[in-house]
C-alpha cells in the first residue's frame, strides 16, 4: 500500500483486517469485507490502517465481554 504508493489498495484476505471487522461486529469474510470496502474508495488503504489500529486496544471493557463504546468506529461513513 505505502510501498506501491496506492491509497486504494486493500489486502482483503488479511487476517488482521478480518479480526478487526469481527471486533466491530461486522462480517469478516473476504467477500463482505470487499463489499464494505467499496464505500471507502479511493482511500481503502487508509481505512485498512484504521482497522489495524483498532486491534491495539483491548477488546472488551469488562470481564463480561461487553463491547467497548469508547472506540471510534472506522467503518462509520458520513452522509
């Protein structure tokens, strides 16, 4: 992505991206990721970076596994 200088490149089969999608409650299979990524054109590489960054935060706020609400959702799109 950076090496190629292409801001629209996205590795749809990347395990990290799939795990990030799962943590956000989204379908994580490559086909679903590809359909969602169409909304991010022409900046899909930047969306991938934001998704990878979500993996750096703890998955749950408590031991009960409740989803965190303090994380920004990189999947949000503005109308």
